[in-house]
C-alpha cells in the first residue's frame, strides 16, 4: 500500500505552507486571517461564496492537507461550535434561501453563536419523547417547556431547537425544528455548576416564548428527519485521529516529566505497558481513518468504520485520561479547582471531560446500538434474530 499523497498533492502542500508562512503569525488576529484563508480557498470549502464560504470543489485529499498544514502551523481553522458545525450544514441542506442568507455568513465569522436545544429532562437518548411544545398563534410560534444540558446557552444569542408542534401525530412525526432568539423575556437560562467547577451547561425554561412562524427549518413535523442529518454532522465532528495523536503526545510528555516513587514515569514498567497498548490502539485508529479516506475517495461512504469513530475516540480519550491520573497519583484526587501542581489541573479536567464525552452527542451505549443494528445488521432491540 502506497500511503504517499502523490506529486500533485505534495505541490499543493507547498502552496499551503507558503500561504501560512506569509499570512499567519502565532498570536495574530484570527478573524483577519480567516478572511484571507477563505479568499485563498482554504476554509469553508463546501460553502457557497454568497454565504461567506470559499466554494471549492470537493477534494478530500486537499482538504486533508489543509487540515494537516494548518495544525502544523497552529493557524486557526473554521470557527468551532454548534453554529458552524451543526446548524450551517443543516441550513445548507434543508433551509430556506432567506434563512441561509440571514444566518450563515454571520455564523461563519462567529458573530452569531447558537445553542443546541434538544435534550430535555425526560428525553435524552430517547429524544423523540421530547415535550417542549410550540403552538402557532397569530403568525408566531408560542413555546412552552424546558430544555436541559444546553451547552453555552448563556453565551449564545440564538438556539436551534426541537419542539413538539403536532401533539396528535406519532411521536417521531410531531416534532419541528425551530430557530429561536434567546434574548427575550419568555426565556430563562439557568446555569448548572459542574463537578469541575465550570458552568458550561444550562437549563433553559420557555414560558410563552415566541419565534416568527417562518423561523422553522423544513416543514411542520419534519424536525426529526432534519435532526438526524444534524446528528450525523455532530458525530463526524467528534471523531478524528488528529485529536488522538495530540492527546497521546501530551500523555508521553506527562510521563517524561513525572516521577513515580523516585523514578521517571516513562521508565516504570506498568506505565510503559499501558503506553504501548495505547500506541497500538492509536495506530489502529490511524489505519481505520486511512481506510475511511480511501472509501470516501472511491465514493463508497465511511460505512461501519465511520459509525465507530465516536465510540473509539471517546474510549481512547478515557483510557488516556485514566493513565494520566495513575501517573499523577494522589494529586488526581484533588478537584481541578485548587489543584496546585501546575499542569496537573489540565489532566484532572481531561479525565472529567472524558466522562462527559462518552455521553455528549449520543452515549456510548447508543453508539453500540447504532453499530450493531445499522452497521452490522444485527436484530433491533426486542426483535427476533
Ligand atoms: C458535555 C455534554 C454536552 C451536552 N450538550 C448538549 C447541548 O448543547 N444540547 C442538548 O440538547 N443536549 C446536550 N447534552 C445532552 C446529551 O445529548 C444527553 O445527555 C445524551 O443524549 C444522553 O441523554 P440523557 O442524559 O438523558 O441520558 P439517558 O438517555 O437517560 O441515558 C442514561 C443511560 O442509559 C443508557 N441508555 C439509554 N437508552 C438506551 C438504549 N436504548 N440502549 C442501551 N442503553 C441505553 C445510556 O447509554 C446511558 O448510559 C450534552 C451532554 C453532555 C455530557
């Protein structure tokens, strides 16, 4: 197997490197740099120019090279967050023209930030049980109910939400997808304090909150179908060999700078064993990502391997975090708030984040169900083989 990208693509890499050398200096203005990168065709490649993208043909290897080179130069990539990674693809696929014009460009620059209003106290994995309802009155949706675990709602101006608009329809067909301005009196956002001291999550209460009738994406009752295309984007966004590589490299550095009973951690046999096992897993991930890349190049889609990405990635993150805690020792029992050893706080946080990552965007058990049922064709829960 020849893993090189080929002369034409290596030439493209040189051009990207040259652009980065000219246009990016560490600590520079990210927004200004992004504008230049869009103009050069490197960012927002799949998005039409009229909505603020660079509208490039879909070339998977070039996109991959851009990611590699931007990461190497530590240059800003696309703005992160629900808006760019989840709402924009959904609007481009299912939105009205005016919705794309009004919301996509300012979301791409980071000016508009979006919260994801899906989960509710009685509806997480079983999302279709959601009960927040919206009724159409005099050209407006009037919304009542509650969302929970809404990340960064306090910092967001808008929300895309799933709400029940057709109470008499079967549960999957009674849901609509609404865009909502969070800055209004009918909405109460209450932050939730986390074990690591952060307050990233919120409960969001709607009491006769409103949104205009035409701020619906797709038709009434189509919200479930639309949310499915959205969750596909979310799952893809959560995978990625680059993140695993970075995590493993940081873990190696931790082992190199830490001591266990007076010996450098990297020389301790049980640490070496676990590092070697993790390195083997990392290489499996790398070959899996190459197979997926080849399949995409051949127009075959990612298949079952793609369905496994989120689970593999979050299991790996958990194993890295567990080993880091074992290396840090008793210090890892201290809460990140007040953990005094510089650098260790980050690892304790990473451990806690790894627990969250196994839940966010679909729990690990739900991922296993998807792999088994949709990927391997095993019988569904309760179905006879
Ligand atoms: C870091 C983080 C960020 C989040 N951000 C947001 C956000 O911005 N917006 C938003 O809407 N939501 C957000 N969530 C919520 C998230 O989507 C839900 O927590 C998740 O879908 C699980 O739902 P739940 O918490 O109700 O757990 P439940 O669905 O009650 O699951 C509890 C347990 O039962 C298991 N389980 C449930 N059903 C099955 C089944 N059929 N088969 C096997 N096992 C099953 C699950 O795997 C889990 O272990 C976030 C969560 C986290 C952790």
